[in-house]
């Protein structure tokens, strides 16, 4: 039960109609008393001023405080009139004091003292004679009028725009609910009415939502029906006659039916049988568990062994690679080997420049850079000198290899995988002239040389269509005359010229010249060359640079590393039976561009910058390899990556997003590659890409 006169609760509403960073300004018309005074002085003039709302606190006692908001132009008489109306007392008995000093009725609010927060504090008292029961009751103030309270919020200068502190008046809303009328009673003596309510302050609660809710807060009563005579079912029996009895059972009765009789020995035998069955089952489960453990242990040992073998094989491959690299640096032979030496010099130069920049300044730095430049020139000259020597030493070897390829019969795989050899007259002629060419390069006695020259001159008569035939025949004739008529002569220079022209004779083939050979001019060397001598790349939009100029334009790099990465990609695609993959269209320069520009020369996971360990495996194993379906990892990370089934559970979402951004960049750089793939597929020439060389035939040579 709750007394009706209990004061309601309040909720502070901070939503104001004024900006908290500015002083609240209102346009107000003064109260009735002020209007009356002003009307007497000037009835046609209306008292309208721009004022501020201020907070006024009334101290009834030490524990009872009331706050209101008034315009600062109001006088004490107007304030008394408003307070008396709210407390339901006569305004003539109200006294307003400040600091125990009585305030006059014509004193405005702005003339009184304020505290540090801009609040006016007054003592509210009553001047009543003895025996009069008039008093200031807060119940009357809150219950009948339901007036809101006010607060003054002080805002420091740090939170305002102009840096000046502000005082904002905040109104407290009266959130007292309207209590529903349920039931109650009235006291005959005090005439107070007591109402039944579910809660004291909260809103009305739905009873259907809390049917099983029991609490001391519940003050309602509901009618319930309850059956007192509960039924109890039990079995009964009745006597039919003196001997027979009828038994009436219930559904809960448990009826025992006697089984087959067995002796004690049979019972023991049956119990032992059950024990034996349990023993067999227990041993069987034990054997199954033992077998499972041994199988898993065997698999574990196999996995550990395979892992150790892989690690050992990887270490051996690394050692062989290091040995091969050291051997190449000591004894370079090919252009790639010398490019690797130039790359080593460039790497050494960058390291030295970094050291000089860190340790020297001013003239000392200039002198160190000059010394570094001289040493770089010496190293480059030494490498180039060695390159010329190797080129001269390998010239005869390259010629022999070329003649061997020219004299090789045409081979292809025919019906039922039968290898077919086609030996043409052209290839027979090349092999025959190659044997003669080897004899000409040998140093023999004078008589044998003359006999060889006579035989060669007879052979040359059949090669009269050779453009340099007169010059070659004249060289052999001059050497023959010198050997016959001169006692001593130096014919080495003459023989070198003979070998050069005879090598050109072997390569010469009498063919009808093709008309209108497609050609264009190189933008670098300004020479017109056929399309066969131009560099074709997957990222170019048109043919503009020949192979020689393109090689000179490239920076010296370790080409063997990029070649090995490309070979690994192609080998993996062949194992997966994906001969239509983009890996067989990519070139060495494309792999270098992908590693440098897209993956920035390091692994995406471990950030390793060792080029010899980097690989470009598939990102999604189910799709063919492409520049937008690969990721830069080390060799060990590649093996672990291919063992992953669900990448979202293993890799971090940020790493997956990084790889996706790299794939978008690669798709933008290699946008012409898709057009090339479409052309290959539509023309039916894709089957030749990535196949074994022994299963292809050179149809143009037939």
C-alpha cells in the first residue's frame, strides 16, 4: 500500500532549446506587478526588455531546497507572488532574505548577490502570528502543481567556442506516471485514501507477461480454483465365494511372470558364459585400440621421416646451388653468368655508396666516390675482358653445335607413338660438308694438305650457286700454289678466311626469297628489321624495340634466378596436367617485373629477400596459375602452403586482403595476357604450348 501524498520522482531532461555554448537569451514581459507600475507611469508604453534567465534557490530549511528560473528583471514582489501561488499561502506573509538581510519588494533579482556559478540564493520564511498553522509544505509544491525544478550547469572555458565560461539553465522534467486505479479503501478517521498499485513508481506491468512471477512487490489478489478431493488409484481384490478371489490391478502394477526353471549348476554356467563374453569383448576392444595406436604411430614416424628427408634434400639443393653459383662466378661462360657478375658489382656499389654516405661528408665524400668510381671501372673492364676471351674460346664450340643442329634429321612421333626420322638431302649435305670442315681446321702435313685441297676444290664445283664461291675457290687455289711453289710461307690468315667462308657455305641453302617480308623500324637503333628480330613481351601493347636494343636497355640482373623461378612454375603446371596455363606464356622479364614491382622483392609472409629461395606458387590450388593467382613465398613456405585446404582459417584477414590487392595490381599490369590467351584458344594453337619437344614436328622445314 502506498500513501497518495508521497512525493513523485523526477528525471533530468538535458535537451534544451538554447545553445549550451551561448548565454540563453529570452524576450520576456514582466509580471503583473511590474506591468501595473509601468501602466500608471505610461499606460501606452509596453515594458519589453531583453533579459537573461537565472536560477534562484529558496532555502526553506537546511535540508529543504527549492529551485526556480526567473528573468533577472523580476522584483521580489513578483517572486513572492509566484511562490505564494505554488505553496498556496498568502504572499503578504512571505519573507525573502539574503545573508540574513531582508529584501525589499521593489528590489530586482539582478541587484542581489550571486555565487560563483551565477545562482541567486534566498532564505524563504513565513511571518505568521502564533497559533496559525500556515506552513510551507513541499507536498503541496510537488503534488498539486507538479512544477519542474531547474539546475544551473557551469561550462568551463575549455569546452566553449570563445573560451569564456558559461552558465546554462537546465530544466528537470517531472516524469511521474499516472497510476492506474485498481482498488483501495479510505480511512474513516483521517479521510486518507489508500490505493492498490503493482509498483510504486514504475509503469503499469502486463500481468499476462509475468503469470509465473511471484514477488513481494505484487500487491494484487487473484482468484484460483483448487481441487481438494484428489484421486488415488490402487489395486483392489474382492472375494467371489469362499475360495476364489478376484484381483483388480492398476496400470502401475508390476506383474512378475515365472520363467523356465534352471538348476544352480546351469545358473553358474550361464554367469560364467557372460563373464567370458565380457572378457572377449574387452580384449577385442583392447586389441583394436592397440592396432589403432600402432597405425597412428607408424604414420607419425613416416611423416617425421619424410619431413627429415625433405629438409635434407632441401639443404643439399641449397649447397649445390651455392657451389654452382661460386663456380659460375669463378668461371663464367654464358651471358647470364656475366650478367650475374655485373649484378654483383652493382650490388657492391650500392653498399659502398651507403657506407660512404653514412661515414663521410663534404670533400672527403667526393674523394671516396671518385675512388669508388675508379674501382668500379676496373671491375667492369676486367669482366668485359674476360667476356671477350670466353666468347672467342667458345666460338668454335658454338659453330660445332650449330652444324650439329643443321645436320640433325627431322623427328616426330607418329602412329602408335612410333618415332619417325626424316633425313633430307639438305641435312645429308650439311653432315658431309661438316666433316670436310673439320678436316680443314686440322693441322696436317704438306702432302695431305694438298690432297685435301684438291678434293675440296672438286667439291666446290657443285656449289657454284654460293654467292662467295669465286672468292672461296680463289683462296683454296692461292694456298695450293703457295704450298707447291714456295719453300716457306705463313698461310694461317689465309686459312682463317677459308674457314669463315666455308662455314657460310655450309649454312647456305638455295631457297626462293620470300616477297613482302613483314618488317618495321626499331625506335632505338633506327634500323628496319623483320618481326622475327623484335622482342615480344606479354606486357607490351605494340612492337617497337629489337632484341639487341632491348638487351642493352635492361639492367644487369641475376637472370638465372628468374629463369629457375619460371622453370619451377612450368614444372608444377605440367605435373598438374595444366598445359593451357599462363605460365607457358610468361617470360623471364615478366617474372622479374612481378617480383620487383608487385611483391617488392621479398616473401609475403616472412619478408625474406633472398632471391634464390623465392617462388611463385598458386594462391588458389583449384585454379590455373596466372599472375593474379599466385603469391610470393619461400621454398619451404610453398610446400606448407600447398598443404592448406582452407586459407581463411590459417591466414590472417589482413594478409588475405594484401594478397588480393596485389592480384588486382597484377591483373592491371598483365591485361593484354588475357587477349593473348583468347587468341591461342580460338586458333587451336594452344596445344603446342608446354608440350614435350619430342612430340612436336617442324612442319615448316619439310
